[in-house]
C-alpha cells in the first residue's frame, strides 16, 4: 500500500517538474509580434518560451490549404511600400511577393446597377460618382491627411487638439464636411475596408493616428495609402500565403521553444520572477511579453494587478468585426471580361472585393470582406446561408458566371476564440487621448506588443513585427 502511494507521489512530482519551465523571457502569443520579439531575444542570447493558445502559429495570419495544394489567406494578406519590416522579414525568410491583380476595370455597384470604370488604383481609385461628390471626398481626404501629418506617431495624444479630436466620432467630423450621398457612401465603404468598423465607432483622433501610421520614418502616412492597391497597402501578396512568414520564423526559432494549445490564464509575480500559468505548463521568467490585442490581453489574470490605466484601456478598446469569404473558380474568368475583380458596393454581405488568384494562376478566386455591421448581423447565421449570400452578391457584381463557384472559403474572425474580431482593436472617443500611453508602457517587467502598439502600420503585419522588435529591445536592455 505504502509502496504504491510512494510511486504515485513520485509520478506526480515528476509530472509537475516536467510541466515547469524556467526561461529569461515568457512570450504570450505566437503571432507575428510574439515571433518577431523572440527572434531578437534569441539573437541577444536569452532564453524564451512562446505560449500560444491556438493549435498553430500566426495569430490573425492564417492560410487555408486547398485540395490542389494551393493556399488562400483567411487573415492578413497584403503588403506594400513603406511596410519595411514585413518586407524585410519576407526577404530574410526567402519568400517572394507578387503584385495584386489590377489590370482591367473596377466595378461600382450602386442602386442595383453595375458601373465599370478605369480606376487609378495608385490613388485609391475613386469610382464614377458625380464630379461634385468626387471633389467633396477629395477635399475631405486632403484635410484628414493634413491633420494626420501634425501628429507625433509615437504619441498622438500629445497634440494640442488631441482632446478635441478624441471627443468626436469620425462620422460627426466627416458629416460636417460632406453632404452628398455618394460622398458618404464611398467614405463609409473606405472606413469599413480599413478598420472594419462603422464611421460612428472610432474617434477622429484614432483615425488620424491610423492615417499617420500608414508610412515610415521618411514617408508621411496618407489615407490614400490605406485604401489604394498599386503602390499602397494592397500592393502585393506573399507567394505561398502570408502564414509562411510565421511558420518559417517559427521553424527558425525552434519548435521546442513554442508551446501550442496553451492558453495563458495567469501571470503572477513571485519572489522577483513571473510565474506564467497556462493550460499545459507553468513558466517562470524574469520578463513577460504580452503579444496579443489589448482586449484579449485583458482576459488574463494578473497578480499584482496591472495599472488601472492599462485595465481601463483593455476594457474600452474593442476589436473591429470582420470576416473573409473567398470564392474559388476553375479559372479567373472575370479577367477575360476585362474586370480586375475589385468592387465597391452599397449593398450586400460583401461590399469590397479583390482578385485573390494566386501567382500560379492555377485557379481563380475572388475575395470579399464582410465587415462591421454586416459581419455582426451574420454572427449567428449558418455558414451555408452566408455562402448563399456571397454567391448572390458575386452574381450581382460580375454576372451569371459567378454562380459556377467550386468552393467558398469562409473565416469569421468575430467567432474565433482567441481573436474575437479583427483586423485590429480600435479606439472609440475618449480613449486614445486619456489612455494611449498604456498601449506601450510596461507594467514593471511585463511588456506589451501587438500591432495595436506600433507607431507605423498599426493594424497590419508590419506593425505587429515592429511592435515585437520594440519590446525585445526593452527586454534585452534590462539584462
């Protein structure tokens, strides 16, 4: 009896020891921000362990693998000029890019009518609305760029008008500038495509900071760079899919340093070191990096509590609402009709589309964003019904050939347990001006990464990588 009890105790202690790791740095999240941080920490000769809740690396970057061996991106997809860090990482990992397809006419679907037009995609491609509406919209965009250029990208809350701009929604600002229905339609569509919110959700200050971030240290950000294709944010794609960035970087870091299926529940300071408890393991570390969106980071239990300002931030900073639907066809037949696959629409489940055909052109695909109110309205709807809506929309845009779809891929990020939305957590009125510093300020030796914290390309893969590099520098400087 005693022998069996002793064996049981020894087995229990052995299991406990096996499930405890001690490292210099515990990193929570194996998205691009956490992986980028680990890359620089490893370079500095420090030990680390990445704890990832999902069964994969990449976070909001996700490839769908098709039966024909090809891939489609269900999450972050595009790269472009001034996104220096993501382009450098792709090059370092031996990945190549290819241009987003833009040859041919774009489509404005307005009041049930298809209007093809030649879009200057380098300037965002304003659709063929009245000259008055185009002038009104152009004037608004010029003003937004001018105001954004006044901000310090590292501290937009320090601007003299920060409190004023943060007191109003983006909608209240733009409605005081433009009155034509077509102008409002196009601006609403643009904001949904950028933030996956309605215009009444983000503050003006947040939108200005987001515009200012769409550049680099030598190139000012512009709203045109956010919405455009050629030479802008949607300029190019990674051959083989963007999740390769995460997968190849993870391989380089060593899979033994990444623990999947391990959601972190608690971060606790004990005897001068942090104890990080997940469903699989307990890790002790000198430093902790939280490489997650603020709302998801707020679901971890901290002891001692994080500063009140940080907690206020995580309570008040929601995710945008986004889904992606990708229709697969045997070939990109719309190209034969002279279309580039890009649509802006005033109705439907998908209101902005892109030609998502891979570089191999082995098949055709059209990707449509489901965003903001449209996504939220469908959160409780079956996938089959959503796919029927998507097919109907594509028929409206491109004609009856769109009905001959081989497959529709659907990713609803709102319903993904460890994202709960996308592409980024945004700031409603009154948040950025009061709690903005808490996005990046460490709490003792707990450091905050994530694309939301980046001064450039906030909300994009480039911003995620920049944030990881920043926190790694903070951590390494302390050793």
